[in-house]
């Protein structure tokens, strides 16, 4: 059994790059890119590289076998994609950068070789697997709550990427819009707007200017009554 602190401390962005740079051919197999907000990258099963996010936020869209759209948001310092099993590449999807971002493209085989040599305990892979487990929990939760609850749950998820100015008050990221909340919650824009208006009327949300502010985080958490909400 591994401690959470051990996995997190080893799988930091700086340590991952440090490991990769131990090979003198690092620049041959790894490249850095800066992209504008709204940039999208399609992912196919034939890809031979994975992505590591240095700065910015990315929405990873993909469809399940039932045709429903799924997403999760990746924040700085994390792998956007990382195949765990060599013979299995996750289904096709799309990356959408929510703000100006910097990311690294890393060749699969180069990464596999470096992790095999430099991370024999598989801390980095294990950490990614743990995060993926929580993301699957979030997706399962979204499929089993009402449309109104999905809007509330979406705000809580987005709050994890905001600034917690006090124990109960959170400034949300500047890239949030009504359209985005509706898309992430899987509702119509009109329904999301009405739900957010109800929160404004109760003094729970201030969306009159950017950044949007959750004034009463405890209300959202109590309204959902969902335990162990992960931070992604």
C-alpha cells in the first residue's frame, strides 16, 4: 500500500520533467507548445504521444459506448493522457484548452523507457491511475443525479480550480461562462441559466462580473450531500 503523499510528491510536474531530461535525447522526443484559449486537439487511437500540461486548463471530451458525452478537466502539472497498458490506447476524444496554456508532447516509447528505468516502483503510473479512478467516480455520479444537481455539482468541480478566498467563498476561474456550465452539466443553456439565477437570488452565487464568486460553498455541498467529492 502506498501513501498519498508519496505518490503526489513523486508525480509532480517538475520531477517528471527531471526524469525525462536525464536522457540526452530529451529534445528529440519531447516538445513544448503554447496554445491560445479555445484551441482543440483531436485524439485518435492511432496516436503515439501523450500530453503533459505545464500551465492552463484543459477539458478532455470523450464519448462512452452509450453515446453520452463525458468530460473531465485537467489542471496544471498533470498528464492529460497517459496510457497504462501498452496494447491499449483509450478511445478517441478531443482536448479543448480553456485558457492560454503550455503543454508537452511526449513520445510513448521514450516515456515508457524512461519510466521503466527511473521509476521502477511505478509511482507516476499509480498516481495517474488513482486520479483516473476518482474521475470515473465523478462521471458515474453525474449519470445518477438530476439536471439541477448536475449544475450544482459542476460548480463544485469548477471551484476546485478557483481561488478559495475564505473557508466558504471561492472565486471561480475567469474562463467560466453560462454556455460552459450548461455543456459541462449536460443541460440546456436556458436550464443552466435558470438554475444559476436561483442561486444568485439566494445570494449563493455572484455572476454579475468576472470572476464569478461562490458566496456559500457549504450550501452547494449540503444541497448535493455527496461525500468524497474529488478535486478534479
